[in-house]
C-alpha cells in the first residue's frame, strides 16, 4: 500500500488543467486506526457489524447538527466552478479529486436516503446506495483532501469541501474505520500532552538545550521557560517546534522576540501542543477536549495572554474556534485579543520599535512566502480582513532585504496547499502528498527562475514538514523551506544583555 | 381544460411555497456550531450583507473562478429576473410604472436567458470535468428552462397568444372566479413546463436559491475572538 511506486509530476511553467482520468488515485489509502487509537476518542475499536445503518444514522445526526453540511449537500448545482481548483485534482487527474467529485461521493448517498428525489428517482438525480465499494471510496478519497478550502473561495454558494470531508471522516470513525495517523496522534495528546508524545522532562531538557545553544551563539541568556506560574504570556506552539527543522529555529525566534520585548512568558507541559487534529477528523467533541487543555493550562499558570506559534490549522482552531470550544476567556487581560498569533505579536513590537533588526543577516537568502491554507482562508490576523496576508509579509520584509511574491493566483486567498495538510502528513499517503504539491512547486520554481528566490518561508508546522519531504522529489533542496521566525531570529539584535549569574551553567563549574 | 390548468397552478403554488418554507425552516433551525466564514471575510454584519449582495447579484465567487461559466449563468439568471419582472403585468392591474418601463428590455432578457442556458448546456456536454459530474437531472433542468424560455419567445414572435385572455385567466385564478385560457400550443407548453418547474423546485438543486443565504462560509461575520459563538447543542456539552 504505502510502497506503491509512483512518478513525480514534471514541472513546467504552467499547471494545465488536465483531462480527467477515472480511477487514477483509487488505489490510494492509508492505515486504518487500531482499537487503541479509536477507543480513547470514543469511537468503536473496529468496524461495527451494522456499519451501513450506523453510518446513515450518523449522517442524519450530522445533518441535524451542522447547517453547513445540510445546506452544502442540497445547494450544489454542478456548475463545475470548483472542478479545476483542487491541487490534488491538478496533480492526479482523478475526477473524484475534483471538489464536487469528492462531495458527490457523500452527496449521492445523502440523496438516496434523505431526499424525496433520491428515494424515488435515484438514477435521475445520481443517488446511490451505501455499499462496501462506496465506503471504500469514502475512505480513500476523503483522505485525499487537505481541507484547505480553496474550492470554497470559488464556489458561488461557498460550498466548502472541508466541511463535507470532515463529516465523512467523522462518519467513518464512528463506524470504526478511523484513520490511524490522526487518531493515534489524538490519543497521544490525551495520554502525554502533545502530538509527538514528548513527556514533560524531555521537553524541559530540550528547552534547556535551546537556551545553551542561543547563549553559545549570541552570548545572551534568552530563556525558554516551561510551566512558570504567573508569567504574562502562555505560548502554545506545535510540538514539532521543539526539535524538527526548520521549526525549532522558529521557536528560537519567538523566544528572542519575547526576550527583546521584555515580556514574561512560558510554555506549558499541559498544553505543549498547538495542533488540534480533532478538526481534521471532524469531531467537535475531540476538538473541544483537546482545546480545553489550553484553557486549563492558562488557568493553572495564571497567565494574562495566550499567544500561538506558527501553525496553520492550529491557528484556525485557535482564532476561529477556541473561544467557542474553550471560552469564555474573561479571566485573561481584556486589552489583548484571545488568542494572538506570534506574527501579530512580533509585528506589534516591530511597529512600536522595541526590536532592533539587522536585515543584512538574511542577505544570503531571497525569500518568498507560502500562505498556509488555514491561515489564509479560515482566519485573520490584526484588525482588518486580509491581515493574515499582510502581517506575516510585513514581518518578513522587516527582517529581510530580498523578498518576492509568487504568482498572484497562487497566493493570498488563492494559495495552494502544500499537499500535506488536513491529516495527510503521513508516509502511507506519500503519493498524494507529492502529486498534490505540484501547483505550489510550479509557482515556487517560477519565482526562483524569474526573481532568483532561494527560500520559501511559511508559518505552519505541517507545511514545513511537508516541504522538507517533498521539495527533493521536485529536484529542490529540503532546506529551502524556512520558518518566518527563523528569519526574525537571524535578524534580531539582542540588546538586553544578561547578568552573568543568569547565564546557563553559571556556578556549575566552580571547580576550575 | 382551463379548470385543469387552474387547479394545476394552485397545486404547484402550494407545493412551491410549502416546500420552500419547509426547507427554509429546516436550514434556519439547523445550528452552525462553528465560525467558518471563508476569509478574508467582513468583520461587521453590514459587511456581510454587502458580501451576500455581491454574491447574489454579481456572482462574485463564480466571476473569480471561470469567466465562461460566469457569463453564461449571469446572462441566464439576470435574463430570468427581468423576464419574471416583465411577467408581473400578467398578474396585476393596473401595471406598476417600473414594470411598464422594463417591458421592452424583457424581450432582450428573454434572448439572453435562452442564450445563457444554451451556453451552460454546451459546457455541460463538452467540458469533460463538467460532463463527469452531471446527472440526467442536470441536463433535464437546463432543457426544461430552455423550453420555457423558447416557448415564451415563440408566443411573442411566432404565434401570438391572446395576452388579455391570459391575464383574465390569472385574474380569475386569484379571485377564484374562473376564466378561459387560450388553447395555443406554445402557451400550453409554456405553462405546463412552468408548473413542472414550480413543483420540482423544493426537491431539487434549485434549493441553491435559499441555500446561498444560509451558507455559513458566506453569511458569517468574522469576529470569533470578539464574540463567543455557541450552538445550543454545544452548550449542552458544557453543562454536562
């Protein structure tokens, strides 16, 4: 399954809309969750006997709870507007990867069981029974959607395939066919506190290591505090930031910004993870349970503000859903939005002039910026619509001399997914990840050829991991992807010097 | 025969109104538990009204997407809108001034409507992606509308229908006093197809008409940090 050989698409100057090729990706599937991944999430461990009836029942339940689901299933007129908008379709030619093609896998069953026309004239309206084959198609194709919402931008009714995809995954999980990658990770969050299963002592150790690294390099003791009660700011960041490259360079950057801004901050072992895979599997209950850890941590540590690190879907859950899922946050300082994005924080500091920045530190790079889909199409930064595009770019331009955008129809609200979002960042889905990256890789190559861009910055842990893996498939270098706060980290001048007794290791080597 | 048509229109109207009302109530009653506007989105309610207006009147999102589909569907919908407005004169007396003024434009609109529908039909046949997603009902719906438009234009340009008589018929329908319908082929075809359209509307993809107004990605204000949004069923989770 995971070992299937495939060809990386060739890059050319444009991504042509392909002719459809039925079944081109029907072999794509991913590991099914085992009972130990399913049960902690309150899903049945294995496929239930009466899966057919249970699935229909679950669909009815979701129809009554989600207006989006009901309205979107009814409203599609098959105009075709979305058909050439999905990166997975453009990269695979499979018509079931056209947003409407994907939706129809579910819509045909909805029509059959829930609408007059589908009950009595199924052939006429393209309604179909829920069969074993349909179920297999659901599992395959709803795990070829990164829930990036690009289709929803172009739909005249705003139909968002992400909503359909989330509902489909919830139905699948509720009859015992969950996805191993997401559900195993969520189970780990419940058990240990973060996606990577990093326990508290390991985390403390890692952060100490970072402090030493920064001190060795810059001679200033920048702190990376953990579980400090009474700190002003709780930083919640994706756990990949603790050691993956280039993520960790971003975390180093956040710490330097906080240091120079002179604010007290802390990470938390309880909420040592910004990611919330509950969203990917469409489960409100699990998403809520994961979110409540952040509330718990904020109360436990008595902080005044919550700031989120660089992570796309996490920022969606944080910005759009956190207040709903884990609010109200009336115990925090009302002068600041809850939560804030690290880019909002840094941009505020830059505007206030608290940071001294030496742009020339980044002169060996020419940058472009990849708008992460969840940030671009599901959130905002700052006070005005579109701040999610401007603020990260403003930060980059404040710390770099060389910056160029990619083509206009591949950025901002039209940005293309990295190919690994929405719970697809697993090796068993490598083929769809590589092929789905085609439109972004094309735009990147064009801006490299035309403007001499060398590096692409991103503010999403998934994008960073995905590009690190996928860039080499397209003949590019994995180090071309960088964190935005890595650039900040390079440019920031540390003016708040450290009293010697605060330096790491002070007093330990008294024997000399 | 006229009595049959009178009854058909009464039934079709009841089905249309009750069917649509049922769906609208259903949409309105179904909660939207999370804030999911497609961003960048307006940060005020007034902004949302404006966004919805642009979407409904100009088909903003479709315009962003594909110009051919946009031009065909905009021609069809705007044509239909003007044609419908023009039809008001068959139902009310005296005819209001704006309705009287648009009469000449109504003719052009009729052509635009049929041309737009024709374009959409061709696109459905010739673009492989659109052909793939089309069910028989998708073609039939376009044909139904094309024939409604075509039969309407026929009455204007080929075989004139006694419009005064038609108006008396519909006037009679409202007062339940009866009236005779001229038995022209074009008129009978026109009215029959309109009855069919009215009846299938609440059971078909024509639900996009109320649907757009209930679409959370278009009708929500982007203010989740400022204002807590909580669905009733989600509130129950907090209480348990």
